[in-house]
């Protein structure tokens, strides 16, 4: 038997790694993948709690999170393609026309 | 150390290693492949907890559709390797120890709290009970998500049109 | 020793089954290439391989030796991890999908461990198969991209876009079967088709005799067409055809890596045929009603004349090798047929497996027949067919089936 806290610690570690990738990477697609990693870590926490309390509500919510992440990935990648075509680069530091 | 614990440690190590590889890789396609490994490892962990439908949906939707979208975009945009810019010393030498300290604090707080006991891998969630919940208690959010997907499809089609069409 | 076997039987028995399955699968793949070349040749009024052994039966062996000894060049500037992983992914996923397919109804106990005729008996085996199909896109996409060749990239992108489009129709066309069976487990789907005592009329294709079912002919047609598109076969094989885009996504792969793609494609063809027989054609159920026990002798009645004909044909073969091998195979088949008549327990054991293999073989023959007969789709025709015709028809099948089930429940 695996204690629930082990799953929660793993979820926290993955979330932290996703945050580190989000802050330190410069390619917009890699940043988007870090967002997906954070969503996955949260899904793991949801399922762990759902099985710990014996109710399936957490798993239903995981299905919703997966659906919303898929919709967000579709629209987000569309925006990324347009921005990359416009600025001719995938580096987030190049999208700085509004800077002072 | 029983079998469940051993399998948990193996899958957790694979997931963490793949997540670290996502950060350390230079080319986005390798980061995408590492993220696919993370998702498959997480699906294995869901199976270990007994949530079999969620594990299957994770692989089919996340690993088989969302990540394929990422891989397609990386291939189409011909994303090259990341350029080499200077790494802020403050972030490196002060940030990472602080992040580890915060993580340790959270881990200590979790293990000291009174959580329900351990997961039982043999308590499978039947798809029937999950679908009862989804279509009876959560039918309103379910219909809203279908509407959300329709809006996302329309948005993606509008974004994909070239100017002047 | 026996104590060790009993303690670790839960590990040893599946390993033995996996070894047997992989051996049988690779042999079947090899002789499937022979069958394809012979059948297409005869459709095109020529002979096909007939020199390398009696009736060309040693041709797969010669091809295998060629693949082993051929030079394996690697182009410059390829993306090495992706280049090496792609054929492994394609082959591994195709072979893994056989882990959840049940081949027969019997359960047997070996060293205290009860197992079934199939490697793993999972309650969501259909979802596992769909997950493996969903992941199969990566083999093609990575192969096309890693080759550092614009034709490979285009072929890989086209092929993976085609696979994703038809995957939707594939999964939706199965939902009708799921509604009738009420379970994701392939074993339970087959057992549910066998509850009515009507033989082939109670298969999901026709759907009589249950009281809760509806004929799944629309679902079966959608599934079969989508499956052909998933495995990149004619008429949907534009991305990998020999006269288009050089050779598509596997242009830059030679010798062993190309062999892995090749075997992966045939294995996924066999897997999809197994899935089609389980879902729509009753899996291991005999086409005769289960109460007609005299039909248990039909396999022997098929083996014995075929064996005798092989003996007769082999004796008059032109070279000495054929005169030994063909009558040998014929004698073995005749003896198996006679043994099945004389030993009823063995006959009972082999019934399910025989009908399953026969149905899968019929599907493979239809696949090969279509390759010899039909021209291929153009890419835009292919995509519009998948999205504008097949997907709405699959959804209509789901709506129709659920309406009939609701109406019958009242």
C-alpha cells in the first residue's frame, strides 16, 4: 500500500518542476508544455485525494481538467503559430514591442 | 517494501526524471518527448491507484491528441534549439536552494497532517459509477465543456485562416 | 523447484505466454508478406514468388536474411534520438496491443495460477487498445521529422494527420458495440454475443436473438474503413506509396529499421483484424449454434482434405525440396485432423482458437484483396472523406443504436 502523502509529495515536486521550467525557459512552446506539466501534477493530486476519500468526484473533475487543457492547447497553439509568423521567432524575449 | 511501493517508486522516478529532462533539453521536440514520458508515467500511477478509466483517458486524450498537437506545431514551425543567453546568478545560486526549502516545507506539512490511509490498488473505480456521477450529478458542467470544445474549435479555425480569405 | 514455480507463477506464466505470442506473431507476419505477394500476383495474372522454395514459401526467410545483411546507412544531420526511437515505438506499440486480446474462452490453471487464453484479462481492454492506437501516431510523425528530408517530413505529417482523423471514426464506430455489451472488456463483449443460441446471427454484425441489440452493420463498415486508414493501407496509403513522395516517412530508413516499420505495419493490421472479429464477428464463437455439438468436427473436416491435397500436390512438384516439404506439411495437417477426431478434449480446446484464426485470416485476405484491386485516394479526398462522411455516419450509428436500445427497454 502506498500512503497518500507520497502521491501528494510527487505532485508537489512535479508542479515545482513545471514552475521552474515556466520561469526559466525562453521558447514559447516549451513554456506552454510547462503549463501542461503543472496541470498534470494537479490531476495527480486530484486522483490521489479522490481515492483516499473513496468518492469518485475527484476523478470526474480530472476528466474536466483534461478537456479544458485540450481546448486551451488548441487555441493557445493557434495563437502561438500566428505570433511566430508575425515576429519570426519563437523566443518570448523577442515579443517586446510594448516595452518602455 | 511490497510490490505497490516498488512500482510507485519506479514510476515516480521516471516521471521526475522526465520532468527534469524537459527543463534541461535544448530542442523543444525533446522536451515534448519528455513530457509524453511524464504523461505515460502518470497514467501508470493512476492505474496503480485503481483509477483505470482516468488512466486510459489520460493516454488517449493527453498523450495521443494534445501532445500530438504540440509535436505537429514544433515540426511545422521548425523550432530550432534554444539560444544561449546568460543565466542570472541570483536565480541560480539563491533560487534553487530556496525552491528546495519550500518543497521540503510543503512535504513536511503534508506528512504531518492526518490524511486518510493508504491507497488500495485493488479498489477499482468502475466506469459505470464514474459515468453515473458524470451524467447525473455533473451533467451541467459536462454540457458546458462540450460547448467549450465547440468554441475552441471555432477559435482555432478562425485563427488558422490567412489574411484576406 | 516446484515451490519456486508456484510462488512466482504469476510472473512466469505470462512470460511464457508472451514468448509464445511473439514467436507466433513474427512468423505470422513473415508469412503474411508471402501471402500478400502471392495473392496480389494472382490477382494481376502473374505468379509471384515461386522459386525460393516450394511455391515461394522460403521467400520470407530470404527477405529476413537480406534485411540482416544489408547496409544500414544513417543520413547526416538527423536528430539521433528521434531517428532511433521511431521504428522501435512503431513496432513496440503494435506488438503490445496483443497483450489484451483474448484468443479463446478457456481458463486453465498452471502451477496454481489461473489464467485465460490471452496474456492479460483487463476490464478496460478496449480502452487500452485505443490508447495504443492513439500513441501509434508518434512512430510515424517522429520518423518523418527526424529524417532531415523534406519529403519524409511531408509524408510523415500527412500520414499522422490521416491517422488522427480516422482514429475518431474508429473509436466512435465501436460505441454501438459498447452500448450493446455494457462493458469495455473484450472477453465480456464476445461472451455477450454468445448468449443467444443462434450461431452467426447473434454476432454483433447481425444482432438477432438478444433482445437488447441492434444490427451493427453501419458500425462495422465504419470500423473497417477507418481501420484501413489507420494502418495506412490501400486505398489510404498515399503517404507511404512507392510512387508518391519517394517512399514517404520511411524514405531514409534502410534494412533493419525499415524491417521494423514493415513488421509493425503488418502486426497492427493483424491486431485491427483481431479487434474487428472480436467486436463484430463474435471472436471465438462458432458460426453454428452452440447446441449443434456435431459441428465440433468441422475443423477436422477442413484439415484432413487440405492435408491430403497438399500431399498429392507435393508429390508432383518439380524439384526435390518441394517433393519432401509439401507432403511433409500435408501429412502433419492430416494427422492433426485425425487426432482432433479421436481426442475430443483436444478438439474442444481448439474450437475457439480455430474459428478466431479463421475469421482473422478472412480479414487479412480482404485487406490484401483490396490492395490488389483498388486505386488510392488523393490526400484531400481522403481527409474530406474521413471528416465529412465517416465521422457523421459513426455518430449517426451511435444515435441510432442508443435509440433502438432505449425503445426496446420499454
